[in-house]
């Protein structure tokens, strides 16, 4: 999944089911173990045109577990 870039359309599984959105930002930040890891901020529609943003840890194991897919 190293090919995810800002502006890409992605899909993933969440606790509320399948979601899709647009990658708005990619940052390096520390995780709970104080390791520097990549994170992706994704903007997605929630209802009636309203939008929300989520941040997903973009380590290879997490992207695989959340079934993150590049859609475009």
C-alpha cells in the first residue's frame, strides 16, 4: 500500500461497515508504542452531504487488517 497518495480514493472496513473516501493528508506521527509511523487522514461522507475525517495508521499490517484498498 505504499502507493497511496493525497487525493486518492480509498475504501476500508470499519466498525460500522465498508467506507470509502478521499485521502486528504499523510503524516508521520508516533503511535502508542512511541514509534514513528505513517498515518493517513481520509475524508468521507456520513449523511446528507455531511463529511467527517478519520485517521488510519498506515502500517502495512494495519492496512491489511482493515482491508484498505485503492479505488482509483
